C-alpha cells in the first residue's frame, strides 16, 4: 500500500476538532452542563454501541432503514452506532428501575451517528445534549412538560439569545392521534401521515401527498388542544412568551405519547428547527417493564453553533 495516497480528510460528514474548534465545542458543552446542573440535573453516559434491535423496536423508519450505521460483529450480532440517545436511556432505566429513586432529572452529552447528506446543520456525527425528567407522579402532568421546556429556554438565554431570536413550537401527539382516528385512517395510513407532517418543510408537493393519504373527502385541520393551551399559559406565567401552537410539529419517532415541541431560529438566514423533544411515557414497555412517565429533549452542537454564528453571539469561554 502506498501511504502517500491516503487522504488527510476525515470521513465524509464528520469533523476534526483542532484547538480553535475545540474551544467552541467546549464552550457549548460547558454552557449545557452549567444550566443543567443549576437545575439539579445529574449527568450520565453510556457506550455508543448498542444492539440494532433496540432502535428497530420503537424508532423512526427513515433513521432505521436509511440512516443507521450498523455492522455484524464477530459473534454474528447486528450492532449499531447509536443514532439517538433516548432508547439507551430507556434501557438503562429499565435495567435498574427497582433501585432508582424517582423522579430523576438526568442529562448526557453523547455523540450520535446518522448516515445523512452532509449540509448546513447536519453531519453524520454530532454531539447533543439530552435532558430528561423521569417518574414524576403529579396530579397535573403538564408540570414536567413545562419544566423541560423551561430548561431548554434557559439554555438558549444562557447563550445570549433574545426572546425574538427563537420560537418554541408546541403540539400534542394525543390530539394528533385523535384526529387520525376521527379520519378513520388505518395504522399504516396514520403512520404515513405522521411521517409526512414530520417532513413537511422538506417536501415540495406536501398538499398533494396529504390528499393521497387522507382522501379528497377529508380535510386536515388540527386545533390547539386544552393541554397545549395550559402548557403555553404556564410558560407565559414564567415569563416565557415565545411559545406558539404549531399543528405541524409531530416529531418522527413512534414513541412520543403527548406534548411535543421544537425550537426554531427566527432569523431569515437560518430559519429552521434547532432542536426538539417531547413526552414519551411508554418506551420502557419494550423491555417488558411498567411504563414510567418521561419527558425530554435533544439539542445538537451543529445547529447550536450555526445559531450562535447567525446571531453573532459568543462562541467561546472568555
């Protein structure tokens, strides 16, 4: 082999971090950790290797079929580089649920891998903050939803963002599922509709495809449900007034069961979803254990850096 022929470029879609880039990365990580620890969240982590079946059980078809990095190990097992952290968290909680003291407030900053087309805001490897609240038994279930959105808001403010720089778009999968039932869509059509809504901003002929799924005789309209109204009111009472209802927010993963949200950059040069999350109360059932109410979000380093650059905010520790 001629070593002179080897490329000095990293694998497509991943990054090298020279000291100047590492300074930016550390600033983002340090800010995430600071806000989470101030909110009494505890840090955890896990291996980037998982059995591929973990994601096939309750995942996103696009990620599973098109984006997941997998290989067969020497024991003939299919192994995946984690495309997301939530199933790993669920596995960890299920494994020690009897010894853990709930409620839990946990966070992690893992690297995740998806075989995507590299572009602005997307890499094949990125790091993300995962923050989750698990096991809150409350007479008012929206309290944990409000708490997790408030944490996301505090992080944005810690980076120096103004309220007008970003919007929090909120919806509810329960209300969406009821609408699907009212349209008498079968499970496959319902899943197809959710996938379409999740990719709405990526599809040119959205309206045509929508009619193909729900039929010409039906109309798609989703009004704000009472639970989402209450979440936004409680946020407003906390001074968070940039949360809006958005019927197109569905989050593509099958495990979401209630509130879902995404945070959008409002700048015309970078008007896109930055990150999101929601409630997933039943994910632990795939491990054969009782469900634990959980709500959380994932915030990526790539979109966060784009946001900081777009709004000319600080990029490193001083």
